[in-house]
């Protein structure tokens, strides 16, 4: 598998070295557990050899830590501007998403996520894989014992947009949306195309309601994203959300529209 980029690699190597020392493991004994020679371990720890995901997974096996280092790479490999939103998303009691162009990451299938991530030509296939894994890991909050209420509003363009030859990928994604919407804590709504121009066309927005009663917002753009906490900014996002939500179809009508689109490609 591919190399882990610096400075993340330097941090992970340091943590592996410290964990090995704390466990009283020599490079040889650690290497046996991880599936690498002592010389390979030495080269990685000294920086003479690149850190790979295979080595990280081997380290997790050697320590028996349940995949801790792999999860660290997945999380820390996310853009720094996105990490505060990830924390809010995990802690939320309610989540609201509006997306004018794409299915939001919290409901993406793996193949759909990979296709979206590949839109950035600078990403290697290994980076696409790591980010897709992280995106799927985010979705585990929806299946926990006390999941957040999830309300998703999509513009109709988001469910009809499909690349050439990617009809199967989109059909699988829309079936996934229908399946998710059958859960009592998930509502999916579609703003129909005949609404025309509406407030949501300026871009996606996300809102998270936390257990202490506070809200956190998130906005994405071409260069990254911003976490929104100021009361005045949140008020604006709530106004936009209400405006968009009022234009959307009911839950039942939205699912009927999604199924209608699926039938066009099957």
C-alpha cells in the first residue's frame, strides 16, 4: 500500500516507537508481531524507509490495540479544517445537511465516495482509499445505540447527476438512500427541480445540535471549509435552512421521486 505523507508519518512513527518502548519490545520482537524484519523496523523508525499503511496495520497487530494507529491515520489524514466538524458530528443529537450537488458524505456508499474523491486529480489512489474509509467510518454514528436524528435535504440535481457509464454506481447510491430513509432517525427530502432558483443554490450547509443545547455549523467551498459558531452566523444558516426546507417535498414524496429516478436507469 502507499506511503503515509509527512508530517503525519513522522507523528505516527514517533507514537509507534514510544508504544514499542513502553511495551518493552525490541525491534525484533515487534517486527515478528508486525510481520516485518528488525532491519525494516529500524529503517522506518530512523526515517530511512517510508511508513506505509501495511506497516501501520502490522503495528496494530503487534500491539493488539484494535486498529488504533490505522484509525489515527484515517482521522488525522482528514483536512485540518474538517476535524472540528467531525467532532461536532460525532457528539450531535441532531444533524441537518443540505446539498445542492452531491449526496452528503454521511450517506455515501463506498463507490460513490471514491468517485467523488477522485474528482481531485492530485489525490493518489491510496489517499482516495484512506479518505473513503474515513467517510464510511463517520456513518457508524447512525447505527449506535442512541443515534442522532438526521435530516438531509437534497436538490433534485444531486439525485439525477450521473457520470457517463456510472449509472450502476448511482443506482446503488440511491437504493442506499431509500434504505437509510427507512430508519426512524433519518429523514431525506428533495427540493424538486421545478422550484427553480432557491436559497440553497449558493452552496451546501450543515448544522449539528449538541447535547448542551448549542449548535455548530459547517460550510464547504472550493478551498476547504469553515466551522461556524458565532450566533449571528448561525442565525443566518438557520434562516437559509428553513427557506430551503420549506421548498422540499415531504419524506414520502421525496422517496417516491428517488425511486422514480432509479427506475429510469434500471
